[in-house]
């Protein structure tokens, strides 16, 4: 095999591939089944004492070589299977000269299968005594220097496959995220909710205030949008008779990237007919501790220096009271005096612009002043109408809507409403959003005539909820960045 202009390590490993094939050994096997997971072997023999062996306990195991130590005519190899390790011992007397010589030629990073029995060394390490072995995959790239400490975040996110090999705790954390999704699904199904799927490609972006990604469908010759939320389709199903539904899936928003934002993210969104946002609050403050208990084993989590107790009840604080307490202005004052609101926020080191409206000023106050100070679980409730075009107005104040956000560790975990089901009011709000879009607001809501038609058939009163799975996983697992709980986060292209 010609190998010009490639690194020495690659030439060396490619040469090994050629040598193996010359001797009739295929370095990329078809299968190695059945096998026992390394963690299962360790669990079965946790009580084995030092220097004891169990020759009757025969196993077929496989894994990646993460270290190797030669001692004359013996070899110690550590295999890693996912996030479990097991030491393997081999010697020339058992394997024979030819097989042992091939084994000593393996590299760190290769994947091998071994058959043998277990024993515990004098130093107390559980070990598989290899009676035979086979190469399953030849690695052409060495693991990074000091692979067990691959710390560069950019490399870790970009080459997640290496990160998972080098840092087993990352594999555990991302597995825990999957456990969270499964637990949430079971929790909702046990309470009568039905899981559904709605379109990701949509003719109009709707269900949230955000910039969409746009694409073009050639056969239909029309632009389509990656969904920013499933809300309007889920509500169509409510009109059709579904009364407890949820969807867990991807949303896409063409916005910035930060510690808590990724352009594609996973949401759980549900709708529950014949209840309002008070019932949804009760659902949230009971569900999240239940999920924490299943995923982490308890209802207390640690975020930074803060120990956070998730057990209910959670306090409820109105936007109005929080603004007065933290900004010094009520909602009514901010609505009437945007200049004073801008000055108050600027005095608290919040960036404000001349074009900021009452709605954007309240949003900035919440995100930059109020939410960061709410460490223990808190429901922030009763938002101004201008921030929530899909929520039902309060019976006590037509300028306030029945909306809440659960805040934990200073971050928003989700969003919920008493859902607007008045088609005339909804049309009026959509028209206001359309005027905002024409004035240059790229995040304003589109006017969706088909959704309005659905509402005109009649949607029952309902409470709705959206929870960001990624942020919830961050909170439960103590992750600093959303990238830590996403297998393949969005990054700038490599240059």
C-alpha cells in the first residue's frame, strides 16, 4: 500500500493492517457475538477476593484497548466497553507463540475480543485470564496524548467520538440525558397523555417568537420552515379531540449560540384540555422532582455553589412584583414610561437600545436582572400581553396573560400558558404581530390562517407547557454548558 505524505504513526498502523492481511487475518471483523458487557462481569464477581480465581466463570468480552503493559512473556491490557473497564491478562504459555506475538503488536485504540475466566490479582484488580483472543477493529489513529485527560472543549465537542472514549463520565452524562427523556415519557403516559408527532417542515413558522430556518421544497416549489415550536399543530389536534397530548422532538431557531442556546434543541411540549395554568404548575412541580429522583437518585441538585431542593411546593411570583422589587418600576410604569424603564435597566448594566419597546424591555429585565437571582425553583407568573400572543388574558386584567415560567438555578426551564382559544382575539393578536413583522421585527409571529380556521371550529380550554430537555438535563446533571448535554452541538466550521 502506497503511503506518501502521511504521518509516521499512520504509516506504521497501515503497515500493520497489510501485515495482518498477508498472514490471512482480517483486521475488521464481521461480528463477535455473544459477548458479556464488562460492567456485568465486574458486578457478578464483586465479592471475589484477592488471588482467587473462578475458572468455571468463562466469558466472551470485547472492548477498546486503552492501555497495555508488557512483562516479558506476559501482557496486561485494559479494555473499555462504553464506560466500563476490565483488565485482561495474557501469556505466551496459554496463547501460544504466534497468537501472543500478534497480541503484543496491538496498539492502544484497537478493539479486540477475548475469551477466558476471571481472577483477582494480588493487588485486588478483577482480571480476565485470556485463553484466546481476536482482533475486531484496527485503529488507524492513536488516541490523544494523555487521552484520559482530553480537556480542550472545542476538540471534545467537535470530536465527540474521541471525547466519549477519553472521558467515560461524558458517556455517563449523555446516557443520563437519555434516561431523563425516557422517564419524562413514562411520567406523562402514566397520567393519560398520548405521545404524537407533528411536522418539522412547516409552511409557516409559528408557536414562538423566534427567527426560523428556511429551506425550499423543489417538487412543491415553495419555501418551508424548520419548526420553531410544535404548538400550533398540537393545538389543531386539540380541536380534533385529543385532550392530553405531548411531543418530544427537535425545534430549530436561527439565533445565537451561548451556554444555554443551541440552534437545534429538544423540547417536550404538552397540552391538557379543560385545565388552566394552575394545573400545569402543579404538574411541573411534581414532575421535575420525580424525574430528578429517577435520574440522579434524589431531589437535590448542585449548580455551582448552590444546593437546590426541587421538592414541591415552589413559590409563585408575579412579573409585576419582581419588577418592582428588582428594577424599581411596576409593569404599568414601564408600559407608560419606556424612557424611565430604559434608564433603570441601563443603571443595572443591561444593554438597551433606542428601538426597544415595552415588551423587549420587560423581556430584558426578566432575562438579565430577575431570572439570574432566582436560584431555588420559582414560578414566575402573569406576564404582560405583549410578550405572549398565544396565552389567555387574566380575568382581572386584560393586559396580563396567564403565563408562567419555571426558573431553577437562575435559568428558564420552560414556558406555559392558559391557552388562548378565542379565534377572534387570536386573529387580532396575529394581526398585531404581522404589523410588527412588517416594521422589521424578524421574530414576530406569522399570521396562520389555517390555525385560525381550526380555532373557529372550537378548541376546548386548555393548559399548555413546553420544557427544554437540554436545559433540564443541564440542571439535573450540573452541566455548565448546553453543549455538555448534546452529543453533537453546533459549532463553527473548521478552518
